[in-house]
C-alpha cells in the first residue's frame, strides 16, 4: 500500500436540536465538550488527545455527513485520492481552514455508497485519562469503530481488504458460504469497520470504548435516573463475536451508538479470522437474549459527499436472517 490508514477517528452526525443532544451526550454519557458554536458541538473521550472524535452538527433532519479515518501523513491523502479515482470514484478535497480543527481532508463515497473522510492533521487537546474528577456518566474513553449496513457485504469487505489494507478479525457466513457480516480492522483490535447485510448504505452504529464493564452498568443507572430509560435499545450484554461487553443506545435523533469494552488483540501477522456460522447461537448475544426488531430494521441515512443529498438505499443482497447479531 502507498498509504497508511491508522484508525477510525471521527464522525459527523446531523442532529436537529443541539441542546437536546448536549444533554444526552455530555450530561448523561460524559463526553468532553471541547468546543461549540451555534451550529456544532465538538466532543471527545477522556483518553483522546485530539480535538474531537464526534461532531454534532445542527440540521433540519438527522443524517450522517461523514465517517472519518486518520492517516499517517498528508502524502497518504494524495495516494488515496489516486486509488479512488482509478477505481472510478469522484473525490472531494477540503483544504486547510474549511473544517474546524481539521487539516486538509479527502472525502469520497466508498464502493457501498458510504461517505468517507481521510485526514492526517487534527488539533491536539488535553488528554484527561487521569482526570478522574471529570469522570461522569459512562466515563467515555474513545471512539472505537463504525458498523454499517450495506447491500453487498462480500464486495464491501473485499474492497476494504484488497484496496485499503484492512484485515479481517471475524466474519459470519451462511450454509452456502455467503459472507453475511465482516469485522475489519486497521488498529490492533477487533474492528474499525464492520459490515452487515441489509438495506444500505446506512450507519448502524458508532462504537465507543469504555474503561470497564461496570461503566456500562453505571451508564444504565445514570440514563434511567435522568429519564433516558427508553434510550436503552439493547443490552447490557456480552457479544459472542468479539467477546466484548455492550450496550446499544439511541440518541434524541435516533442515531445509534454502542458503548463497548473488552475485545482482544489482533496484532499478530499470523492471526486467522474467526468464522461464525449464521446458525450458531453462540455467535449471537453470548447470554442468549434477543435484540428488538428496531435493532435490525432501523439505521441512520448517509449523505452524498458531493451533492449533500441523502444517498439512495438498496436492499441487502442476501435474504434477511433475523437472528444475526453484529457488534
């Protein structure tokens, strides 16, 4: 590869009410508000040394503007632009100063229609990992992964591995050998990007890392005490896939986030992807409880990086199989 994608690094979500979003993300979940203005709230976790990992942007309706990856250098942006253009994708450049706290950035629609962003430079911020006096809510640490619903998982997974240099940690397939879901990583954990079969392109959820499983339990108590009990969609529980603890929440605009802790290291070059049969109950929620229908059927629409319009969605290539659980 002529470029080095480091990790998933930030997302921009369109929300309709910044005050309601601040109450949920900052007051309840404990994100650090680095900065804000009349149109944006810039949030980060306690562990993060960068200006933000989540931008909430005021808009008329909820949508996902972009899913961002940090690369090693600005030269990597040029190499990525060349790759996507050779593959037939039109790119968009955002120069220094066009985005707050972010340097030059490349945006492009990926092979599934997801809006991606790549950047090397982001303003630093104070790392608050040991400022335990500031820990509240879920004790939010850092962004961990994106999970997206796409119409052709096998095609999306192959593109990310063969063209972008991702590696597969785990996958689910059917009795016919079709790939139903795949977990891909650049950093040395289970995933930066997961794909699941379904109507897409859509963002199913953004995963955020918590310090320990007890933080997930504490989050449930905090949410209930603040009147957010209905925001808890699924969990708490443990995934079979990844072995991680989880809690799925819906924010005031319906965007889904996952609070996540406890997966494993994938750094060894001889690590082999773990296969799960779609009918294996142990790959589902490890403790056996089912997800609600909305977890399968609802997800956030994504935006076209060139037009700003919502991307048209297509049904999944494979027949729906409700028992599938992805992380």
